């Protein structure tokens, strides 16, 4: 029989949770950051984070943090990993259970984020972050890349109606690679995941032609999400 006993000193470990929040503006993949208040690292950029009390579940705290930031906790949330380097926090031993989520941008969420003093950064243009939050962000980015390869994840990032260009850009940003326009379009349409709308975007200039709008076939989308189908690499 294995016996595991803890001393009072060993219980002096804090728990925190962080949530990497990804968004997409139709052109660039974004990540949400805020400025740290109080010591240590006051004024430095960090990912959304919260202390976890001894009687709280980390997932519950992560969802509560999301609701505070965005106004809702209904976003797809996935656990990433535990980060427990000995000196990751100069104030003492803090273990961070990190998550990531994808959100659909709209004016309501933008107003909420401004009120809560959070800002979007292009994923490839993020500043240096305090603690080990750059490491957590890199881990989340790799997880997102794997998810994009296996599932049609655009439903949670794109607006309800979008152009083929928006869809291609989302995949290019998430996977850090470029796709041939014609080949990408052929594969996406072959998947039968999209419904072509009977309308187009409004052109902001004479040089730019209006683009067709599409939406996901939600029933097929959810079925293929469960199966892990990938229409980009098929």
C-alpha cells in the first residue's frame, strides 16, 4: 500500500487559471490581452487570468472569467495544460491550469472588452508577456492548429455570414501557411458544409467587386465536427 502524506508547509501552494481567448476579424487571427494591475509586473501585458480559491473548480473559474470579460460563458472552452515551473511567479509557488477558447467578434463583445480594459492583438504581433504567459500562448496556438486540422472550427470564429476569402484567411492564419485560392475553394465546396447565400458583400470601392456570402450548414457542420473531418487536407 502506498502512503502519501502532506505537511502543512506543502499545502502552501496557490492555484490560478488563465484563458487564451482567440478571435478572428475576417483578416487576422487575434488574441486577447490585458494589463496586469498590482505587483508583480504591474502594467505588463498578460493573458486573462484569475486566482482559484481552495473550494473552486478551475473550469468554473475559467468560465466565470470569460463571462466577466465577454458577457457570456457559452464559448467553446478547452483545457490546455498545467504550468508549474518552480519560479514562474516571484511571489511564491503558483500552479496555473490554463484553457483556451474561440469567440465570434461583434460590436457587443467589443464594447464589453473595452469596458473591462482588454485589447486584441494580431497573433503574430503580440508583445512580451509577464510570468510564463508567452509559453502558455504558444501552447494554445499549437493546440488551435491541431484542432483546425481535425475539425471545421470556423463556426466559432467566423460571423454567421462570411466570404470564401474570410474562411481561407482564417485557416491560413491558424496554420501559418498559404493555400492556393482555387484549390481551397474546390475542397471547401466539395465538403458540402457551406450554404451559398442569395446576397453579396457591399463593395467599398469601384475597384473591389462584391463577394458572395456563405454560411455553414449547421447540422452537417456539427456532425463533421464530431467525426473529426477535415475538408482542408482531404
